[in-house]
């Protein structure tokens, strides 16, 4: 990299850091948002936090600088393909979930008989899906969002990211994986497109993905605890080093015993962080 490019890059980084100080919310404002969000009813289809991530969500919400806004531990489902029939085309202009019927859903591995008993009764276009873990958390500052994002990426959730509201005060960290699976199983008339062996095959694949997904969730939880703990220790160890003292005729100024240390009188280096 040329000197000119390096200087331009450094100026860009410094500009971002200056701007980043204007993002985020005050402590009081963030607390009000958090309290209002926690008081709201869970409007998800399930209506509660998934058991597999209950401890993780509780841990995140226990911190003053975070609160979760949505989450799913990962799931396997058989659902209607609402955009394939004229009757449901209008739903394409809205949230696709509103016109999507779930025939089967599970957040854990299952016996294939549980799926096939439902599969044979489907009379419309349907698809088999695996959706990995997803979590959205509002963060008070960019620094806190960066810490959560680091824990997510280190745990294998490569599709994670950070978004900002229009005013820059709301910062959302999204934790997402990439191990998705989606396979059509029936056509518009409900006629099967695949054989039983293939259904068994995709069920086995989705179970493997679900197991790996759970391992990554546990890894994310551990990494987040470690990273936040390390940050707390670092901040608690910050001390103001004594200012440099200049001698005059071999004598220290007044009050030097409080404001400085005569390093020349020690044989060993002094560690100010003990």
C-alpha cells in the first residue's frame, strides 16, 4: 500500500471513529426502550422463547447494554408454498408468513413418522425447510454491538451483522447462520414430487444441521460470556499513570510522593497495574 493510500485509509478510520461517537443511546433512553420491549407480549407464532436458547436470551437481557428483540433457536418445518397459487398471490405484497400455513414444525430432531403422517395429507404446494438460529439484540453503543458481533462470527454465524436506525440511536446486532435448507415436496395439487427415500435423506441432513446449529449456539453463549468478561476486566484495570516528573538539581518537587514514583531508586521495573 502506498503512503498516500495508507494516509487516506487512516483518515477514513478516524472519520468513522469520530462519527461513531454520535451513534447509540443514552443510558436512560436505552433503559426506557428495554423496559418497554420486555413488557410487550410475545407476538411470535410459538408465543415464548425456545427452550434451547432460554439461558442465552436471559444472559443477554441481564446486561444493561443489551436486550433481545426476536429470536429462534432453529427449526425444521413443512409449510405451504403460498406464492405458487393464484389464490395466495396477493400475499406476496405482504409478509409472506401471513399466508403460509405450517403443517409441521419442530425445534428438535424427530422420528420421520411424525412428518410423514402429516405429509400424506397435504393437498397443496408445500416445501420442507430447515432454518438456523437467529437472534436480534438492540445494543446501547457501537462498541457493545461490536463485541456481540465478534462472539457471533467466532462461533460460526458468518451471516451476522449490525444495522442502524435512521437517527443512529438504535443499533441492532443480528446473529444469523448460513446453514439453510429448502426443498419442494408437493406441487399445487398436493401431488408428491419426491420418493420416500429422498424424504428420509433430507430429514437426515436437516437433523445434522440442527445438531451443528445447537453446538454453535452453545459456542456463541460461551464466547459472549468470555468476551464481555474480558472487556469488564480491561475497563476495571484502567488506571491513570502518574505524570512524568522532571528533576531539578536532583530533587523531586513537592507532593512527589503522591503524584510520582522515583523509578531510579528501584532495581526492578515497576508494574503500575498490580
